[in-house]
C-alpha cells in the first residue's frame, strides 16, 4: 500500500494487474476507521493487488475527476488500467474480498 497524489495517480493506474485506488480523508471518521481495515486487506492480498491511497484534500484534481465529494472512503478497482468496480464506504477485509472475488483468487490463510 502506498500514498499517491494528483501527480502519481496516472502512473499508478497505468500499471499492470489489479490496482485499487482508495480515496479518503484524514479528517473523515469513516476513512480513519477504514484505514485499519485496508491495512489488513493489503496483508491478505499480498502481491495480487496494488493499493494506492489518495488524500482528497491534497489531491483535488483526482477527487474532482472521479466525482468524489462526500461519502468517503471510495474504492475504485482497476485491472490493467481499466476501471472494473467502484465501492463506497467502510468494509471489513472479508467484505472487501467478497466484493472483489471475481478478480481475486482465494486467500492463502
């Protein structure tokens, strides 16, 4: 998992394989809660999924381009640079896995 911004989002999204761009805010309680869930999900997925976190206050162009205004966090899944799925709100690692099960193999637990 890494932090990305307006300047690095295009490079991140253009990468191969599965990429999850997460838009959130350090000021938003839901985003704060989701941070822990996202860390667990990142550990669970290992190298199957690259996760990029965007702080919307520091990346207004990205937030505007994706129509993100409120209702954070927003997760956007890409496969080989093509948007596949949009998720909104806080989910558990298991809930995220279930929501993305069409794109992820079974976890190695």
